[in-house]
C-alpha cells in the first residue's frame, strides 16, 4: 500500500513540473493549401536558363531622324513609286515573316550564398532583303507614271505641287535620271545611259536592300553587391563580341535597240556592296532586380569598351552577249568601275551602350515567363547602301545623255551610327 502511494505521489510531482508544463501540445493541422503566389523569399536557384523570341528593328541616327527619313525621304518615296511599291510592302519585309530573332541566356551561381556567378548570353536577328524591281523589259515605270511618254522638266514652279513640293511621280522620274543602264556603243566601248532613255535600250533594274544580320555573344561574371530581400544588385564584367552585316545589290538587264549603241546586244550587270562590322571588348554593367509579389522587374544598363573593325567589299561585273552571240565579260558594273572594286576597312575604339528592361512572372518554384525590351547603340558602323553612289558615271556616259552624274567621291568605308531595338517574350527555368 505504501508502495502504491509513493508511485502516485511521484507521478503527481512530474506532471506539475515546469519543464513538463512548458512543452506545447502537438496538433495535426492536416495539409495546408499552397498560396497562389510563391513565397517572397524562395530558395536561391543555383542555375537558370532563358529562351526568348525577339521582335526587332535596326535603324540609323537619332530616332526622330529615322522617322523623318522613313516617311519624308524624297529619294526613298520616289524609288517606291517607280517600283510600284508602297509602305505596306516595306512593312511586310521589315516587320513580316522574312525577319526573325532569338535570345538565349544560361547562368549559374558558384557558391551556396549566391554571391559569385557566371553567365553566357547570345542574341541573333536576321532579315531578308527588300526587293524593288523597276520594269521587266516593258518600261512599266515610265508607262505607269507618264501615259503619253513625254515630259518637259524645267525650272518653272508649275511643276511643283502645293506648298512648293514636287509631286511624287515627278520625283520618281528625277530618280530615273540618276539610274543608269550598261550598254555597248558602236565602237565596242562600255557606256552607261540613263534609265529613262527608252528609245535606245529596253532594260530593267532590281534593287535588293535591307538584308541584315546582327548577333552578340556575352561571357560574363557577376557578383552580388546588395540584397535586402526585395531589391538585389549584381555587378557585371566580362567579354562581349558583336557582329553586324548588311548588303545591297543592284542588278541590271538590258537589250540595246538603236544607234549610237550596238543594236541587239544583251547585257547583264551586278553591283554588290557587302559590309561586316565586328566589335570585341570588355562589358561593364549592373543588374538591378526588384520583387513585387509574383513579379520580378529588372533593369540592366551596360557599356562595352570595344575595338571595332569595319570591312566593305565592293564587287561588280558585266556580262555581254553580242549580236553574233559572242560573249564578253569585264569587271565593274553599272555604278562601280573596276578601279572601285576591292575590300576596304577601317578600325578604331568605340563605346557600345545598351539598356535592357525585363519583367518576369513567377509561375512556380522553377518556371518564369519573361517579357523584355532593349536598346543597343553602335556609334561606328559601315552600312551597305551609303557605300554605293547612285548616278551616271561621268567617264562612261554616252555623249548627249541627260542625267545626274555620280559624285565619284568614294571614301571607304563610310561609317554611320546604328541602333538595335528589340521586344522579346520567353520562358525561364531555375533550379
């Protein structure tokens, strides 16, 4: 009996002990539903991969100047009129299915605390050429612009439209005075005649312009500079290589009709300009990222100190089939002489700034949807079309011909500023 009383007293003391009373009761709360948005502080991923489809545009100079040149350029509008094209055709080429682009990015943190990491990025965009044909051996530009085939151009302001501006059909005719056709005279000498000289030759000219390719490769290291849970800042440093290429081609097909040319001669000529610009340098920048619920917003300003090399290739050739079916060929086209042909280059140092904006929708622990836009500026670049002097070669012009002569001032290469603007959408995975 005493033994039982002792056991009961010991159990009572143990239950009243402070250590035992301090232990919380364990309650099985059951499963808890995940919230719509993940936690604001998810575990830091060790690596990430992102792929994006890119919509893009390449232009020259300041944005306002680009818009003005695209809409108000007399030369460009005249070329469109003469070719029977409009801005719908231009938009289809510049914004349609002939263009595509993509961007990929891979990165990883080298430590568990996500303070030092590496990443690689690659951007590629490409666009086919805009083809502007002027006639297919039927003189359609002149027949379309002037039904009766006659026009007198003088200094009288009666040819001007409202506001003192020349009508666009007349501008197209003035453009045709600058375009030439290759021919052979009776002495067998290569000559150039104005495109509008319909009594001497039946010809066609085709312009292929705006064929462009741009790509950029980045190999970077990144270091965490600041992180308070909502705002993060990473420093960027590494290697960047940029390449920009474009080309312009003018093809001419001619059949001579009357003296002083050699009647019955067929000629085909090509003038081709190809440019390639490469930039190698050190990229410096920061990546700022803020988290707001299910969204992440990032700003990445960078600048690349680069050495550039711009190369311009000028190619030209003319093939001739004489009336007796003998064939001849000689270097040089309608606008490029044999002395103009070759490879020319320029090099130097430049700064390439870029601003990248990105919004990311968090769709889970490992999946993100990304939306971005960027603007990259190349202060020094050689483009193809400015390297070609459209006009009649004064040393090969047929005596008595009326037309606009070439300036014959070729400064290889002519460098201008270029910008690349992109809008992108893609998917990112993190683990």
